[in-house]
């Protein structure tokens, strides 16, 4: 049984027109499917409006107690429920979830000797029995990037990682295709040239690209997650442009990440 797990990038979420077009395509995806979303720029905008300074390290948000309140409201509230409502309007039976709902994703607070990330979570366990039950009821799951530690604490968690962990956990039951869809055409040799898409990347080529500095920093976490998913039994991973979702699902667009 096939399952499509699709991560949508923040720049698409920030654009109402592009998001609507993406949701048209997503609603039309056949079979079982899960959408994982981040937060775009809205959380930062809300924080600035409230006078709460935001700090980023290597593209990751430092999540203090006040920032956690904001990202929970924005990610699990405004953005998640807006996507769910839009999918309902398209005839897609969507359910919005965080990791805390039904104990779907259990995490622990990240520890780092050099950086205090605050209330940021790293995933420990995915409740595959719950998610499988919902999928078998033909529900489409929409995940916001908030998890919990099982002790009452919510945690801000990287959406790319959530997508990978869901794919890894559910690959024992489903044939999983993991799609990272965002504003770029795929993994680019030149970040400014959309025509420089790398069609396929295997582990050895990935090491070459990193060593040469050809891959820009923001792409490395996506690729690390992609290879981790493949090593864990995920059938395939594709990275590409959100507007080309139908083509990504067939492997005729974007960058395909391969074992060999």
C-alpha cells in the first residue's frame, strides 16, 4: 500500500496564491497521504509585533518560553487550521495534528554543549499504530511542527525532520514516497540558476558536492534527512518545486535521492 508524505516549504505557505495552487494539486494526489508544514515568516512577524526578539542559529530558531507560545499558536493554530479548512473545501478529508495529539510524536528537549536552543525537540518515537489507523480510515493527516516530551512540555521541532521520521516509522507498513517540495526546482549546482538541477544524487556524489561547497547550507539538512529516510526503508525521496507536485510524484521532475 502506497503512502505519500509531502513536506511543504515556508515560502509557499507565505504566498496565498502559490499555497492555493499547491493545495489543489495535493488534494488530487491519489491514495494515502500526509502533509507536513513549517511556519514560514508568520511566526517571526507575530513575534516582532509583540516585541519579542527572535534569534536564529544556522537557520534554526532559538525557542524560548515566549517564542514557544507564538510558534504553537501560529504553526498548530493559524497555519495548520487554514490548510485543513482549505483542503476540506477541496473535498479532502483532512485532520490537523501536532505530535501531542494522540501522542503522535514523542520528542526530547535538545541538548547542545555550545548552543542553548530552548524548547526545541528531537524526535524519539512516532506512534505508527495511531497514524496507520487514521490513514486506513482514509483520513489525510496535516502535521504542524510541534511535538511533546510526554511530560506536558510542547517542543518546537524541525518540519523536515518530522517528515523524515514519519516516513521512516510508517515504511514498515506502507511503501513510502517522501517529497520535499519548496520554491526551488530541486537540488541546484548553482543556487541562482534554476536550470542547474541535479537529477539524481547518491551518497558518494553527495559527499563530493559537500566537499566542493557546491551545495548551499540550507539544502544540507534536507539531504541529510533524505538519506536517513532511505537508510530506514523509505522507498524513495524526491526534492523539488511545489508547483510541480504531480511531476515530483512520478519522479519526472526535481532531484531523486538514491541509495546508489
